[in-house]
C-alpha cells in the first residue's frame, strides 16, 4: 500500500503587497478611463486646482486599496478553513461571504449604470429610495428602462455562477498563505485610514469653497460655473466615496435660527360649525385634476393639423388660463403633495420621506372642505405608495381614497410583468378610463345629491413610456418609444417620435376628462362646480440636453400651466400673472366659498389684493439621488437657480418659450445677488421651521420672503427688452 501524502492545509486568498498595490492602481486607472469616456472625470474639471485634483486622486487610489483588500479578505473567508470547534458554521459563513461578494458586484455595476445614465454615482438617498419602492421600481424599469434592468440582472447571474467555481479553483491551486488574521487587521487599518481620508478631504473641499455647499450663495456672479471640488468628491470619484461622503458630511442647520415674526402665523384656527349639512347653494363643488407631466405649452397646441387636447383647450377658452404657473418640483413625490396641501416640499436638507405621525401642521384641501361638510374623495391612476405619498394624504376627512391598489380588476402592467404584478399583489398604473369611471360613479351616488363635493383626480397615461391603455396609437405619427430608451436618456434624433407618443397619451387623457365634463353637463352640476386642471410637473424632450423629468428644474419640466373653469362664475381670460402650484388650493377653496386656511403657503390667485406681478415670486425645490436644486422665479421675468450639489448658480431672463437660455449671472450681478438672497432666505426659513419644535408646535409654516422696493428697482432696472436677447 503506497504512502499517502497529508493533504495541504486549507488555503486562503492573500495576494502580496505588490499585487495588492498593482490591483488597486489598475482599478483606479480603469475607473478614471470610464469616467473620462462618460465626460464626468474630475480631471476634466478646469475649475479645480492641481492640489484638489491630486487630493481626489489620492482618495480614489486609497479607495481601491480598500476594495482590493476587502475582496481578498472576503475570498479568504470563502476559501478558508473550518471554524475551530464549530465546523457546522463553516458552510453558512462561506455562503455568506460568497453572497456578499455577488451583492457587492451587482451594487458596483448598478452604480456605474447609474453613473452612465446620470453622470454621477448614487449616494445614500438612491438605495434608500430603491428599498422603499423596490417592487414599483422593478415594474417601472421593466416597462421603461428594460435595458438597464437586464444588464443588472445579467451581471448578478454571471457573478453568482462564476464566484463559487472561481473559489473552488483557487483552493485547488493553493494560491496564497494560510493565515488570514494579518489580512483582516490590514483591512481594518486601511478602512480606518480610508474613512478619515474621505472625511478630511470632504472638510477640505467644502471649507476651501467657503463652507458646506455655499459657493453659489457667496459667488453667484462668477464666470466660472464649473462644479466644485466638493461635488467632484461626492459624485465622480468612486461609488463607495459617494456613499461615505454623504454619510460623513451633512449640511449643517442654518446658523441663523430665527424666522421673522411677520412671516409667522400662530396655530390658532376656529373649527367651522357643522351642526347643519351645508346647502349646495352656499358652496360650490371643486374638482381638481392633476395630469401627469402636463406642460403649459400643450394647452391650445395644434400639432400635425389638429389639437392635442381639445377638451382642455375648451376648458381654458371658457375659463381662466394661467400659462405662467410653475410646479413646486420636477418629481411627483414632492410635486403632488405640494398641490393638495399648499405647502412647499422643502423640509430637510437631505431630502424628505413622508412618515406617519409627522408633527408638522398641514391642512390639505379635502380636510379643510371636509370640515365644512363637503363630501371628499381622491381618485388616482397611480399607486400612491410611491414615495410614501399615501401616508401624507391620510386624513379622517378624506372619505374615499382610491388608487391603483383599490381596483379589483386588471391594472396597467405591460407584457411579461402583468402576471408577476398580479401574483405579487403589486398594483401597476390604472387605466385613466377606469379611474374616471369610478370617480363619476362616486360623484353621481345619490348620497351626494345636493351636497358640495371635493374630488381630486390624478391621471397617469402621459407618464413615460406614454403607452395608451386602449392599445391605440393615436393621431400623431411617428410615435415610437424605442424599447431600450430611458426616461432621462435617449438619442436626440428620437425626440420627435417620443414627443408624438406623449401627445397621443395626452389625447387619451383628454378624452377621459371629457367624459367627466360631459357628466357634469348632463347632471346640471357644471355651473356649480369649479374645475381646475394642472400638471404635477412638466416634461422635456431634449431641450438644453434634458429629457423626461425628475432632474434639476428646467423651464420645460416645471412650467405646467393652470386652468380654472366654472361657467358664469370664472371669467374667460388668459392671465399672465405668475402662479405656482401651492396657489391652486387657496384659489379653489376661496372659489368654493370657504375662507383660506393659515397653513397655506400659497395665495388666492383671484383675490383683488394679490401682490403686484412684479413683486410675485415662485419657488421650486428638487431633491433626489441625482439632483439638489432650488429655483426662484420673479414676476419680472428673471429666474435664478442654485445647484447645491455642484455649488453653482444660474440666472436666466424671461423664458418666453421653452427654449434654453444662457446663464446671465456675469452680465447682471445685481439681479443675481437679489434673487440669490431671496432664494437662500426662503430655504433658511423652511429648514429652520421644520427643524425647530418651538416653531412648528406654535406656528403654521412660514410665508415666503417678499420683494422690497430696493430689490424691485434692481429687478426692474435690468428687466429691459434691449437686454433680453440671448
């Protein structure tokens, strides 16, 4: 019998120091090349000094040293010996290590797909939002972003298949030393050094620009609009750096925590007497229709020889149309609640997630009118759990809440995802025809006869990818949305065809609105019902390089318009007055015959005492994983925006149409300074109020800042038609 050699001790994967450094340098170089190919490398930012670029490169290299070390330790655990005295733990630990390796790989690929789509790596807000809306996002991506979803799934499958085989082969080849403890210690040391380097680098980058995210506030008129070093650290170094920077460096609260008394109203309000049911003759009913992605310039538009929205055009002609109405945000989770509550969406610097039991006061339209005895309902074609909006809408005065989850029939999920959505109980979009039909059924219920009502409708067919539930193509051609196009990124030569698909979707929405209007005419309720139609936000089709919505506020993505119609009561008029979405509910409540509530941050647009248009301001706030921008629009025509991620300011003048405008900060420094100070003061008031219990427990949300005479003279002095050209 031949002698048997003792088996080699279990191995672990511990590359040499030289191999580790080479791997880190290689990863750093590969990422730099990919970023340069995307046009998002910090080396291409001419606004950075050589020392800042060197600092960012050092953080990048150290990050890859951490990645390589962590990967080797993970493989060590996956390949290593059994756990002493607990051999039964070995298999679960190895499986967990391999699973972690696969998950990290999928996350890394996701970060780069995100980077190629948006030009920046995702921070903490993106995975947090994905976790809260995972099923709905999966449904959306399959319908509208299928290419990215398939790529991510393919990477996960490949990593899951390759990793175990690679580990088994490495074990057979006996690739490394037997001890793993020194490597774990080395990983801990590298991790501690890396965390401190990101933190100190962030402090240096922010302090070098005058404080956290304050460069645009202090230097809005500089000709150099390059993104700051702080933005490059947050967005363009490495996915791990983006997450760590966001966790370690939080925007501090405003240093001045005092809100002017003139901007505050004590939380004192007298409940109306509801002993008797309100007579229909005393109050008018209100129907508020929110149309997904409705641009102001669609109203009255004729395309290919016919109107895009004939019913809305008629409502606008027979009522008052505000073509200069702006939404409060370019994404629905902020824009929709702002309409119904008349509250600005800015609550926290990091982004706000609606939660049950929030301590801040609010008085949505349905709650106020419900307290006056109105019958109230909300009918929506979307799943209102998106962004926890349904939590924000909860109220004992909302008698009927109906969204896509409420419908027992089939929701609007496409293709292969239809069966999956049904099996998981996940509601897709609802056919707007179904939503309107159910709303009409509620409206005509005999229990509401002779009683004023408040009805809110949210119609969704006009959301990308603009697929009509009836399967029809619509009148506008060509109208093809490429299968692997994205909401925010597609070839410019596809814009015309995609825009036609959008118009066809709006035509379908318009037809459903006509069903509702016809029912009001048939039942004789039309002259006692105030109808309002607006968009939650707009939509872009390549203007100034922007597609879709959800990014930084642009003229195309925030100018939504507003129609108010009530025959014999609302005059026929096109009102050029500057309006914003928070004005809609105060205007409708007053039109219904009810006093506006002190919690509203908007105004009654029909009030004789409304501010002069030149003193009027509109505020916009966008905050997602890819954007953090505030804008202020003046009735004089000026618009100023601060990108608080890139720390840049932009001034535009009178966007008469939806074409791009050049930045005029350098040409009109006085105007930029005035609007910058107003915008920063608005932001400061919002953050101080929502962050200070002594304010929100005693007062309603603050009124926005006003334009004084000195500011007005600056704005009017530069709002000169001789200087209005591009």
